[in-house]
């Protein structure tokens, strides 16, 4: 993959391609947020934000299967075990289709009930149900797209993976505009545009197969439980990271509904969806780093593993500073982009929230990278531990406690405080359990 003297160049190539691609991928929902705000106003934003956790679950399952199986593939490929590598790819596709069918059934039978469970009131229930039903029907495409993206990146073609993610995102933006404005299709148009995006991305990825540049192939094999178990163990930290975003949104929605009503939820929807884009940048760094870590770990190149990790941390810190400066100075303008109705309360909540909430990324970036570092080294347990802390154990209690103490200020503070606590706990974990220590 790289020699001892080109690790920085290769790192920058993989990370830059994947960061741009992940930004594109995250813009699926951000484009919906912007165009729904313009076409459907506060009610549309509220419906979208209530439905977002289900999209997070689908995307998280795709990341889990794609990341976990691609790590196995990369390590097997570095050891010249091509049959095992192809078997891993085939099992990933089989598993992805199986999970996708489950989502489709849920979408056909349970979309209305899920809308109610997620807190949609009578004003936005119908819009929420429409979005949920169709995002679930497109789930198999999201899952297969995530798997192919991960394998393409690990097959030494991060450029094509980037083009596929950007192509899908661009198509989503264009179709969002067409379906919501000239075609006047409402919330169905927004979800249709989002659902078609992974299909276009898969079409771009198929170039590698048509040109026969791929080193991974489908083979005749049954679905092996051992492979699936390993895929889940290596990829579950990615699932938890994504799923936690959805669960946090649900918890925050319920808290903010009591404090500020639908306007507060709409403002939080903008903040949450912008934060998903920023999180995707750090995920892009982590996933761009992963093939290098996995490959050199498989080849016992300890020095290169350490270099790639250090470059990832440095890149994350630079991006954290840039993102926060832009957010702090531009909070008023950013909020106005999504405030079609010029609602003063919406504007006030969003500006204040952005400036506090985004402080979290100074710790969230390193936390994401540390979790992926362990997964890439075939060490799923510490990766799972870190992701579990970030996703559930710390932030949910923090949100309830701080919101009761400080109202909306407590809601915004819960994210940065929880990420800070996680990084402190993680460092203490390394100190008292040296066998798991980064080295």
C-alpha cells in the first residue's frame, strides 16, 4: 500500500478523499434540512428531525457491516489470503441484504407506530410517517452502498469512493430542489431524493467492476456465522457512534419539546444536522486512516501505524479549530439560512445553541479517531467501550441532569461536557489498563 517514506502522502490522500466523500454523504440529510425549511417551514423541519434517528440507524448498520468486514478484508488481503478476503466480501453483501429486508418489512408495517413512538404530534405525524416509511424502503440501497464504499476504499481506490459519495450527494441536492419546488411533491419528494442518492452512488462504484479493477469478488459461499460475528465486533463501534446520534436526537427532542415546543425542536434540528456534517469530517479522518492502520498492522509495521495515528490526531485538532471559529462568528448567518419564516425565537435558540454545542468537537474528534484506531488494529473491545461511553452512558444522563438545572443552556452544554468526560475516562482507562494502552 505504501513504503516507509510515503506514509504522510498516502495518509493525506486517503483522508482527504474520504473526508470530502463523507461530507458529501452527510449532506444527504443536510440538503433535506435546507430545502424542507424553505418549502415546508418549521413543521417540515420538526418532522424531519423526528425521523432522523431511523436514518441514523440504517446508516449505522451500513457502517457497521461495511467497516467491520472491510477491516477483515484488508488484514486478509495484506496476508495474501485472497479466498478469505473474497469470502468476507460475499458474506458482507449477504448480511447487508438480509438486514435490508428487515428494514423494508418494518417500513411497510410499522412506520406510523414508529412516528408516534418518536414523539410526532398530530401536526407533523403524517409528514413524519411518510419520511420514515420511504427511508426504510430504501434501506437495502443505503446498506449495500456503505459496504461497497468501504471495500472500494480498502481496495486502494479512495478516489472512486469519494466520487461515488459526492455523486450521490450532488444528485440528492439537485433532486431535492426539483421534487420540492417545480414538482411540489412535499416531504415525499425530499425522501425520494434521499433514497435515490445511494443508487446513483452504487452506479458510480460499479465502474470498478466494469473495468475489472477490483480485487474483491463475490464467490459461492454460505453465510458464515463466524464472519458475521467478527464483522459485528469490529464494526459495532461505528454503529454505536451513528446510532447514538439518533438516540441523542430523540432524547433532546423530548427535552426541548417540553422547554421550547416545536420551534425549539426545529432549531435543534438545524444544529443537530449541521453537527452530523462536522462529525462526518472526523469520521472521514478515522475511516481514511483505517486502511493504513489495518494494512500496516497486518504487516507488523509498528512505526507506520503510529505515524498514521499521530497524523489523524493533528488533522482533527486543526479542523476542530477552523470549524469552531467559523461556527462562532457565522452563527447568525447560518441560522438565517434555515429560518424561512424569520422567527425571532428560532433565531435566538439556534445562534446560542450553535456556539455552545460545537465546543464538543475539540474532544469528539479525538474520541472518534481513538475508537476507529482500535477497530483497525483488530481490537474491538476498547473501541466498543469508547463508543458506548460516547453514545449512551455519559451524554443521556448529562442531558437530563443539565437541562433540569440550566434549561436550554444545559441542553447545549451536555454534548461538550459529555465528550470531555469521555476523553478523560478513556485516558484513565489507558493508564490503569496498560495492556490496552496506545503505543
